[in-house]
C-alpha cells in the first residue's frame, strides 16, 4: 500500500486498511492504469490527499468487458440459489464493514458520517433484496390463439451489462445497478 494510502486510512479512522483500494479490479486482479497515470482523491473538507485512483481508458474498459464476457458462462450457469448465496455474502461484508465504508465515503464525498452510514446500509439492501428476488425469476405460460397451444416465456441471462453511475450516491447507485444484473445471471462492468 502506498504511503498516501496509509496516511489516508489513518486520517479517516478506518480499522481495515485493506478496504482502501487505489487500483482498478479487472479479471480478478488489482492493477494500475496502462498509462500509469492517476488522479488524486482529496477530502473536500480539508483538501488532504487521501490516495489516488488510476486514470483508466479504452484499453482497460475493453479488458474489463472481455473478462466479464469470459466469466459470463460460469456465472449464468449458477442456479439462482447459488447466486443469491454469493450476493448474501456481499451484503454481509458490506454490513460488517459499514463503519469503515462510511468513513471512507465521508472523506471522499464530504457527506455527513450519518448519511454515509445510511447509504451503506441502503446500498447493501439492494444486494440483499435482488439476491432473494433472483430466486423468483419465473417464466410465464401465456394462452395462445388456439386451444391446443401455449406460449412459453423463459427468462434467462442475456450477457454482460455496463453501469454508468452518478457521483452523489456512489455506493447505492452501484449496487442498485449491479445487484439486479448479477441476480439475473449477467456479469457487470
């Protein structure tokens, strides 16, 4: 971990420094931008540099999409119950680390700590809810024009999904988009 990360984690009172990441996660690995360029993340209240994030571009985006596409057959083949169990663990991890995540959000966004705590719980709630709802993605049988026929509709994963989210609710908007996609069997970039 870089020196500025250690300082950033210490200055905001995080207990688990491993939650403070300064790299992009692509294909199961944390890495820097191909260019090596970064942007400082500052506390808007104090101006203190908390850490950096990689300035990713088209090559990193392409790799992320390719990795998600490669992961798709494995993810879609999991049962809804298996996906729900994985998502349940994600929910539990967010709630177990609510205070650290809230402190990090407050330092990065300038939100009051109580709002950040609430957003982490709200964000985790999307994961819990969609994980459970994924078990109820039933198909339909629709009456047809002829009495001896039925129209059968099945619901199945369609592929890689991509999310673009606003900055003002960084945790909740990610989980609001990622959770339904993952519950339905679609990887998310």
